[in-house]
């Protein structure tokens, strides 16, 4: 594959840019409070706007109502979205990047017909239901039970770290439906209506003051068997299949946003004077650290694009696709750590600046980056074992005879 | 924005060079032979490495910096002398400086040229100048200089380091940013090859060395750092590839990308080389395994073309469109 001329995308880019300029909400997303209602209404409104103008499901197949954009157009979309300051909505991405693609891959015609349009229009907000108190990084340790009784599954147990469960309409619930099964076997992927009787949601206050996550309790919750996605007992495969659909492209948006954050930090260091009356950036030690971050952000961008180019070429993302998530999370923490340092005493104040652009709150929020979706340590284990072929932690050397 | 991968022809070129070097320039040569790489440039001329980016009517292959970084990655993997960058760029400098006869002898490998950068004492530091001639690079200026040199003892005993008072006799001098930044990405590409060699060496050892009843690579303290080396190698190569394509297409941010590539690759290679010594334990501290050599060579390459300690602060001065 040769170079793709940027000019071929210019028309597309200018269309995206002008649409975003007029439609990106002037006000950032409201805080995620205990009831989450204001945030949910914001998400619904924004997704509805995207949908009505034809920007919903940009990477979804057109047969399911998506735009089916190529990788290049997706990149342009994410670049322009970040440039325009489009809202960063995890509460939408569960449905858009995960639940929807899972239903497209493994759902029944009825499940698709009911849920996909509601996801695209923003009517339905989804949350995840994977982690449990005893199954965090070690997801295969799931214990939440789903006992099949007639044409229903009776659910008992709990889930934790379910983002935005306090205001979600549906949940991707992974249950152990075969009693006594171990690890990856005997799990099922089930659509859970969050309004059903038997569900209790306990929002958890995060260190940045927002209620990002919840603990969800199930007490004899009854879910129809027709809500199982894929086959009963095949939940692990259903969960994993979605990753292939994404091919790492969902990271493009976060990566471009991080690059913009580094540039904003540079602007801050140019525009802010230190106690010596000189701009912070005039301090060589500060300039050095900023330059290092800029170089690393550039390296991360190159790696992201290299990975996308590879996925366009042979459909198999290279190893660098696996590294992107890990590096993105750690670099994000470094960026906000430096920003916090440069704020000096002002770093102690929580101002009225909204969460999305508040460097102090983002610093606190950044601690989630290396934990959520698999800790950095687990990611490193996976890379070492699957890519470098290093032995598992419990490997035992064969003793000489 | 650019989105590209090496095409089939480029991969074939890269593989051909890799195969040749594995057979003819294996890393073991650096332990057993007194013949220095610079005395074997004729072999790399035959391969097309020297003259790769010269026009065909100049006796070259008419390729570009994009192919040069693919080749340099392989040269770095087997620790070919950094002076090869001088050998690859010198004919361009001679031609543009009006020294056509010199250019021909440089392209044929008859005249061998060392690679030089400024030292903090004002003298140039020259790597592997076999014939008293070196390519001196400062900022965006490149010059071919002849002059007296005083040998220094280099931490990397497999290269010759010398000090040369400046200005010396300048045979040709040009201001050519695109060539200067090409030198940066070529050095960065050599560091990438080296990073990949380090990655493979560390992981191989971690898989096979048994202590406490298991391969040491089973311990997270080891495997996580192996992962960091692999991640650094992939990031640096992606950045070098991006920078080379930016240079080739004349992108506005090419200079930034080249400097970022060079600094990142040097920084990551030194980190990786340090870990590789550590993972080899006692043997890593000896000259009986190559871990020490990989570290020393990484330091040599990291010092090329501008004080690496000062590079990051310069990177904030570029205006970038994001």
C-alpha cells in the first residue's frame, strides 16, 4: 500500500469540520452525579443530533444503519471531532463501540431490530456488566449466577465498576449460566433491562468527585432467555469477538484528544508566568519535560496510524495495536501529572471549570486510565505472553532427568 | 496525515539487506576480527546501500530516505558502524558542492568517509574516519572535511573515535536541511534495528534462563520490562517511518518528526540496553555477551547530530498543526 493522498479526503474533512463547528454543544457534558440524569440527557441529546445529521455509527455496516466509513474517513472524523472539542462520552461509547457491534456480530434479527436503532438514535444508553468484586482484572473469575428456569434466567449476585449504571437503560450482562463451570466456560452474554424489578444500583463516588461507576445487585432478577446474545454458555467468545470488530480504531479518538491535551499544556506553559515573572516554558527543565511529552505523543500517534494502516491492509492489527492502549493510558497520566505540577498552589483548588477541561479533575480522573478495562500490569502480562512468547507466571521449568 | 506501510518492493529490499548482513556482517564479527566495517564498504556498495538515494545517472538506485530508513534499520540490527550514514550521504554533499570527482570515488567506496559532529570543546568528534576524511554535520549544514585527527579511546571499542580541530580543510559544504534531517532519521532507524535486536535478545534469554525452578521470564519483574522494550521498539519504528515519509513528501512538520524520532529512538535504545544487561545478570556485566556492546553503541548513536540532553527543549519550539 502506498501513500494515500491527503487531498482525496479534503472534501470529506471540510464537511465534517463545518458540521462540527455548528453542532458541537457550547456547554461541556454536565458532571456525572449520583443520579446521572443531567449527564444522561446530555448524552441523549448529543447522540440524537449526530443521528439526525447522519453521523451515528460511522464504523457500523450500512445494513445496520451505520455510515460504514473507511479507516481513513474514521481517522478524519476523530481528528476533527477532537479539534472541534467534541464531548468525550464514555456513556455513549459502551453502546456505540461495544454493545452495538456485539449485537451486529452475534445478535438475533429480533435483538438487532429492537436495539440497534435505539442505540444509534441515542434513545438507549448502555452500561457494561462484566467486572465483579472478585473478578476485576481476572475477568474469567465471574461468579454472578444466572439459573435457567423455563424460558427465563434468574439472576443473583452483583457486578461492580459498571460505568454509568445509575442512568443506563440496558446492560451487557455476563453471567455464569452453567453451575459449577470454571473460568471462561459456562458464561453467557445477556441483555439486561435496567428497569427490571430485582436490580439495585449503588453509585460509587470516584476520587475526582464524579460518580463514574456503580455496584449493581441482582436479587432474583428474571431475564427472558430470548435476551441471550449468541449461544447459552458461549459468553466469553461473544465478549471477545467484539474486539476484532473495533480493530483498535476506537483508540484513535482518545489518541488525538491526548495530542491536543499536550498542545493545550504547552499553551498553558507559554501563557503562565512562574514566580520569577518569566513564562514557565522559559525554564529549560520544564521545556525539556514538555518536549519529551510532545515527542512521546508524536510516537504514539505514529504507532496508532501504523496500526490502522496495517489493519486496512491485511485486516490483522499488528502488535503495535496492542501497545497503543497501554501507552495511551500511561502517557495521559504523565501529561496531567506535569500539568498538576505546573499549577503549583493552584493545583489544590477545584475551580468551576468543567470536568472535561479542568486539569486538576482530569489529573485525578487519569488514575482510572491504567486500571479500567484491564490494569496496565495485566496488559503487560498479555503482551509478554502472547507477543513475546514469555512463559506464564506459573510456568515450571522441566527438571533434567 | 499519512497512512502507509512498506510496500512489497520495499520489504524485499529490506529483507535482502537483512539476509546479506546476517551472513556477512554478523554481530560476532565485532569480537573476533580486526577488520573494521569501514574497510568493507565495497561490499555494501555492491549491495546498493551506498548510493541508494542517488539518481540513477549518478550511479545510484534513485530511491529515497524512505528506503534508506528500511536499510538503516537492518544495518543497526547487526551493529554496522554509524559511519555508514556518512558514506550514504557524502556523495550527495560532494555533488551539490561541485566536487564530482570526489563524489564518484565516494560512491564507489574508494574514498571512505567518517561521520563527525561537534564536541563540546569545539573540536569535532569523528567516528570511523579511515582516510582522514569525514562528513561533518551541524544543524542543517553538511560538509566534507579533511584534517588531522587525534585518536581517543571510545567506550565502544568496535568503533574508532577521534577528535579533529575545526574548521580543517573543507572540500565541500552545503546547507541542506532535508539531507541533515535524513541523517537524523537514518541514525534513528539504526537505533530501531538495535532496539529490535535488544528486544529479541532479552526475551530469548528470559524464556530459557531458569532460576527458582522456572524460566525467569515467568516473573513479572522481568516480563513487564521485556514488554516495555518491545513497546518502545514498535513506537520508535512507527515514528521513524512517519518521519521518513514526512521528509520524503516535504511535509511541514518533517523537521519536528525527524528530531522527535532521533531523540525517542536514542532514549528508548539506552533504556532497553540497560535492562538487557540487567536481565542477563552477572554475564550481562561481562564482555563475553553482547549486552554491553549494545549499550555502548546506543550511547554512540544517541550522541550523534546534537546534544540529546538539549533536544527535548527544542521540540517545544516547533509550530505544529494538530
